[in-house]
């Protein structure tokens, strides 16, 4: 139970939902996370400012952006608490403090460059197996990504340890190797240099286990997945390259390292913008693999539900990465598709905007699915 009383009602009302979805148990309806609109978030900033007490000792890399990001996350949390639904309230770690998911790559000798648009680019390492075999990861504290640990410590101190955190975005070992080698070399080495690639994946996995332990300690062991909205209990990884490879390659070069991560850090979820059909059966075999988050036009939702048989939870959104002609005609069609396709035995969550609450309820009523409607 969190320290701040504003969270008490949510925990009393929703924690059974959070735990059921994380344990792959259906709640008999679709779980909904409602995102507050800009006006509500702005109104909540005054509440957020009252909660923040600047620590006496600030991290070496601190700037006013750190405080602004914390205030913005606090305002989002306070605003979200005013809305119906099943959302798990937690603070978000801003990506600029840790170099996004690319931030750990400097630990392996790669240059991580900040771009003019605020994103980060990894300059791939030389495609020489001897150089890759010789890599010795640097101390965690030397990485850009260590900024996430420092920011969580700062945010926890500034809020009196009253709130949980969502983990900073982090790629899985195979996806981190994709940054370090580049996609062409990564996929070539699956066939030509498998031993070197697997040795690199082992080193990446070791580093991620250590970094996650540091993040958990910084948060007071209150770290939750960043890609899921209505679940609590674990960490999330971006596993995007699964959509590029066969089931056989996934089983050899991604699944074993995700399994190692789960055995070390506990249950986890993944985010992937691509298709999941080829790899979902493998995911189900991993007892710590609890949930998959991503987008639906890249997948056949009915097939996913049939393959999963309720043994893994889904976190679904409308597609953002496809050309407009391939996406949903409008959000109503997306909502209807979800309600008509997902069987009651499948644990699932979706996110909607505050402005769409009346529309969601209207669609539920139209489809005789009022058990999934949102009430004040």
C-alpha cells in the first residue's frame, strides 16, 4: 500500500484487477486505463507542486528539467486519479535523463549521440568478431543510462517515497545487440557468427540484470512495468526485433535471455510494435513472461487470443506506425473490434482518452457489453 492517501481509494478499488491481469487471470471484462486531458493535467499541477519538496542534495546532472519532469508526472498521476477505470498510478521516468533505450550501449563501447530532435542515436560497433568478443562492459555508473537511477532517487526523495515508479524504457538483449551491431550485421551473424552473438547477448543480459537491480533499489522496490497500464508487479522490455525473425531464431537468440532475465528479476512484460503471432507460443512457455503490449493492425487479434488461450495478458492499442490507409477508419471501429473479438477468458487492457469515455460507453451499450463500460 502506498504512503500517500490520494492513492488509497484506487488501491482499494483496483488492486484486484492489477494483480489478476498480471497473473493472467481474466476479470470478465476489458480493463481500461483512461488518460487525462490537457486541461485536467494543467489543473492538477498546483496539487503536484504542493507534493514536491526539493531535496537538499541534488544529483550532479540535475537541471530544472528534472524538476519539471517530476512535476509533470505528478500532475498526470493526480489527474489520472480523478478518472474512472483501472489505471495503476505510478510516476514515469523521463527519457532525456537516461538516453532512452539506447542509453546502455555506451557500457559496451558504442558512442551514443544526442540528436537535434532530442532522440539518441547509437553508432554501431565495428563488425569484427574479435572486437566484439573482447568487449568488457564498463561500470554501470559511467553510463548515460545511470541517469535513470539518479532521477528516481531524486524523485523519490522529493516526494517522500510516497509513490511507485514505472521503469525507464529498456530494450531486451537481442534489441540492444541490434543497436550495438546494426540490423544487417545482427541478422547476418545469426548465421555466420552465432557464438560471438550469443556471448554478446550474455554480457548484455548480465548488465541489464545489474541495472535493473540498481533501479529497483533506487525506487524503494516499487518499480512497475512502463508499457502496461492496468497491471503491477514487474518490469517491461522492448522486444521489437521479434517481428523481424523466425520463431526458430527467436527461440535461440531472444527467448533464452528473456528467460534468464525473468529468473533473475522476476515476472516481466514486453512491448513490441510488430507482429507477435510467431513468438507467442514461446512466450507462453516462459513462466515469468506475463504480458505483451503493442498495436493491433500488425497482428490478428482473434488469432492471438486463440494462441494465448488466456495464458498471457494483452495490452492493446490502435496502430501508430502504419500508413493511414492501413489503420482504423476511426476510433469507434477500433473499440468495436476489441469488444467483438476478445473472448471473456482473455485477460486484456486498453487505454483510452478522457474525451472518449462517452464514446466507449456508447459502443459498449451498442454491443451489449455494458459490463466493460466506465462509470464515475
